[in-house]
C-alpha cells in the first residue's frame, strides 16, 4: 500500500477533496471527523495527513481532527450495563457545534466495518444508536442545512475491503478498494479538477431537465416493486454541489452521480424492493421490501436483518416515511464496476435510491426559511435519522406523472429515458 | 507483540491502572486522553481496549476516549502559516472541563516520540506550545488540584521504544520497553494490587518521616550542583496517592517511586546540573545547568536544546521558578534498570527531580483553600507549565536544614540516609 504510486494517488485524491469537495477557502479552518464512529478511524491516518497538507497549502488556518475507534463501540456494547447505553458524551456535540458556528469546513471520512455490530443484540445496538441520533441531531441538521461547506469521502478500512472483496487477501482487497475509490473520485485522471467540472456540468443538465418538468409523482416498476411517490409542489432537483450558508460552493459527497429531491411525506403508496443490501448501524439488512400507505411504512420484510430494519423505522415518526428520492443510471461508473460496496457513499451512486427519514430543506423551494411545521405541511419530512437504501437495477422503469395524470418515461431498464 | 503472554500482561496492567491508579468507582465514567498530543495516540489502542474492558468490569457507565495524532502536529508546524500557530481548538478544553465537572475519572496515556519536533524551528514550536498551555491551563489546574481521580500511565510507541533502545530492532525495542513498563508497574507480579499496597505503605513511611522533620531547606551537593532550596512552612510531603475532591483515593502516576513537596518560590539559590536529558515539547534538552537567585532562574546553559530550554523558562513568570521537589533513591527499580527513558513518567521515578513551574496546592497545608495570591505569599508558585527535570545520581548528597541552621543527612550518594 505504501508504494510511491499509491502515495501519489492519495495526494491527488486529497487535492480533489480539498479543492472540489470542500472547495476550502483560504483562512478557513478544516475539521475532519466521522459522526457515525464519533471520529475518523485510525486507518484513515495516511489520507488525513495528505488532506491536512493539501488544506494547509490551500491556506487553511488550522486542520483539526476528531478521531474515533470502532472497536471501542463494540467493547462498550458487549461489556457496559444495558441501562447505560443511552449515556452520551456531550463534548462531541458541543465541539461540533462550536466548529459549525465558526463556519469551519467539515470533512467526514467513512470506511467502517459494515459488519461491526452484526452479531450483537439488536436492542442494545438500537439503544446506543438512538442516543447518538438524538444527541447528534443538532449537528446533523446544521450540516444537512449546509451551514458550512462540508464533504463526505471514504478511506479504505481493512474490514470494509475484506467485505467488498472477500476472495482476495487482506492486502490485495485493500489495494483493489483503493483503486475503486481513486477511479470513482476521478483522482486517477490527469486533471481531476477539470474532470469534476465536466462531470458536474452533465449532472446539472439532468437536474435542470427534471426541474423543468415539475412532475407531480414518480411511478416505479421493477420485480417486487410497484410504487407511486408524490413530489411536492416546489420540489428542487439538486446535484453535485450547492452553496453553503457561509457562501462557499461545495460538493457534499465524493463520488457523486445522483440527482435528488424530496418526496411528499404523505403521498407514497405501494411496495418497493431493495436491490442492494443496506449497511446500517453496524449490521447488514438484506433482501428486503417496504410497503407504504399514504406515505407511511405499513410493512417491512427482510431475509436478513429484519429486526434491525424494524428498529430503524421505529426510531421516530419521521423514520416511517421517506425524505429523499434520487436517480442514478445503471451506466454510472460505480454501477459499471459491478461491485457491491456495503457503503452508502458508493452504493447510492450506483443505483436509484430512496432515503428513510429526514428531508433536506434545500430540496424544497423556500424550505430553509420554513418552520418545521410549515416544511412538513409542504410535504417535507423530519426525523433524527436519514438512511439511504437502493432500489434501482437494470430492471427498473420509472415514469414521471404529470398533474393531469399522464405519464412520461424518466428511466427505462435503469437508464435515462430522456436526453439532457 | 501480539503473543498470548503479552496480552495477559496487558490485561493485568489494565487492571492495575483501573484498580490501583484510578481506583475507578462503580457508576463513574472514565475518560482517556493525553493533553500533550490532544488525545491518546493510536498505537495505544490495544491498551485502551483492555482498560475499557477492565473499567466496564469495574462498573464504569461509559468509557470515552479522546484520540490524538502526533504526526498532525508536525504537519501543522511544518505547513501552516506562522501567524496561525497560536490558534486553538476550544472543544478540547470545553470537553475536558465538562468531563471534570461531571466528576468522571481521567486517564492520561503517554508514549510520544521524544524527538517529534526536534528538527523544527523552536520559535514555531514555542508559539504552538504556548497557545496550548494557555488554553489548557484550566484543565491542568483542575487535574492538579485533584478535582477527580486521575492517573498518568504509559503505552509503548514505536519511536519512543527506538529512542530508548536504539540498538534493537523496532519489534525487539517495543517488546523490551513493554517489559520495563510491566515490571515498573508491578503488572508482572502474581498479585499486582497487593504488591502496590505494600509499595505504597513503604513510600508513606518515608513521606511521614520527612513530614515530621519539617526542614526549612534542603541542600544539594553533586558534581556541578550546589543548591539550597527553601521549604515553606506547612509544606506537605506527598506520595503514592491522595484523595480527590470527588472522594476517591487514587495514585496519579504509575509507576511512582517519589515523595514530593513544594519548594519556596523565593528561596532557591545556587546551581543545579541535570543528570538526565529532558524531553520537552517534542525536543530533547541535554547536559544542562540552571542557576537560581532568590528563587528565580538567572542563568541556563545546555549543550543541546538550549534554545528550547530558554523558551520553556520564558513561558511565564512562574516558569522561572520551581514548583516541586521530589526525592527518589538510586535504588528505585526504575533507576536500577539502568535505562534512560526519555519520558518524564519513568525518568522522574529513577531520580531525584525538581519541577519548573506550577506547584500543587495540595502540597501546602491549607493550599487548596487559598487564593492564588495567598498561595504565592506562602511560598507556592503558579504557572501554566510544570516540567520535571532530573537532578539525582549516585553522586548526589542532600542535607535537611533545620530552622536553627543545623544539618541532617537526607540522602547520601543518591540513597536514603535515614531509616523509616
């Protein structure tokens, strides 16, 4: 892994993160963390160090890292008294809020073990997870409202690599996963920054097309799926970057291949079957379907992880409804790689997906200025959670439904049905 | 390193830390950090995990770890704008204060690279160090006033091991340093907890002897040393444990071989020559002498690191005076090992030492209740820093001076001159 070539790619990747993802401004501070594990995992240190060098070269005043440790979560859940699992350490939240109040850039580096907590008691895991979500809610909201320029990227962890490439040796699995990350983030291209500009331009044309249509609903058909999903008036199709409240244009996920908006929290009907496993709260949920009536989940079933899925939708009332709908063609480079990544950052960019839970204010016209009540009356959803699950495949057809009830193809066999 | 025997010793060491050092109470939270590096270094993870298991077994409600990263400090000092080095991230301080206000137990795990910043510009290092000391002062004071039960222990870092055992391979150096830690902390004994009780009993007899004497001064003679050091009225000789404000008896350092009290900040005269190098702020200071007049340092000289030493005493007014005097015989197990550890936790338990800077309130009768002004008028010293340096060897003689000016041997040739 420590080859010169790897080190060069890591440096280019770090530059993409700083220049394209965060678009870090001279004089900003940069904070690096991972809210799911309460901090960046130690295996990401080589990437963190390159990002720090790149950030200082870009004029960062200070690069501050909050580190975390997955194993400690496991040790806690295995050894601590059950009634202590809802205890929470507030400094993570007060620290993150200080950082956001200051307007510092915020980088999240993921790369967790997707199976970390799979063998533990789901009740214990859910108690721990819920305490985190409830306490961390203010931070999640500030980020999802784009208070500052933020970005989520990945670094290869040993358990994650082994999960994606189980037949390879540990070393080869990690090298292969790094190759996938470098390719998906265009870090392997001669001029990654220019490649990103071109990519963003194309995505924005797709979003503009859908934006102009203002469909009142989308209708999904696929094996195990027949779902009608309302789109509220004033929904905004977003892609590859937004301006943050601190004035900086940024791209919140690298890679990104999606265009997305919000569904109407009260107008989702029918059943959708997931096309990829979902890694949630340290466990995998596989082969699952979700049925909606008037926006609310009324039935779930899963061949594996059903209890974890049920815990997820019991998180709060908003976790029983959808907050995001995203379109990704099966020709996306990540989909074409043919790998299942067991990590939302990658899998969501290989497949059309929906998110259970929180809706982003900026996906609705005027949403940022609304009270929570107004936002919900306009079709938006509120929850302490936001979990993407994948519903697209080469068998997915999606129609756009106009106000008059007439239909128009949006996707056919998982591919765009229109030119933009 | 990952042998079963190593793992067993690590587990026993973790138990010593939790049961003897911290004396963790059922229902307490435990926080693990390292203020010098803003968090525990990643190489300490195996020890952290064993301590967490031991703490949960002892009834801890939550084991919370603040992780740090030395390399990031180096990257910052090498790459950040010079005028940015005094910027500080407040969450470390607010987080630590939250923890101390709650009364949680606080464990510090050291094991830094003693040469981390040796090749960097001393002005840059000093600017960074000073910002940390000034901001972290409130935390340091809360700990040194024993607000909670706290403890400092070591975990082997690769650079540290290589510095102590430069002729050994990286792996052998680390194994050897672990052996030294296990031995010094009595973790290799059949019943470490009982061994600690016996050890603490003996140390307390020494402290009680010195306490009863109430010498008005100590007089040091050794090659390059002729120093008279006043002891204020009401000075208290402390050893191996104190009760914290939260009511828990604890031992703040493992290992510990010293008995210590405070010198009179205005009555130190003469010259003292260090007998071991001092690792301070990522650099080594070697072969140095310090001359005092009326308590104040008036001259320093060092064959190596003189600039770093001068920066240290320029930290503030209190850094020009002494805050601690500690006695350790040359027969201490750590001294007998014959190794130089380049780490205060070990070297200070192999040698009589003095500390530049802050004096502990609990070393003066009634000190905890005094205002800073009262404390200083009574002979105590105040500073944002507290740095031990070693002055004892087999050539050190120390006399206790009575109020009438008569003398009595306290140490001869580095060994106790009295029975206790």
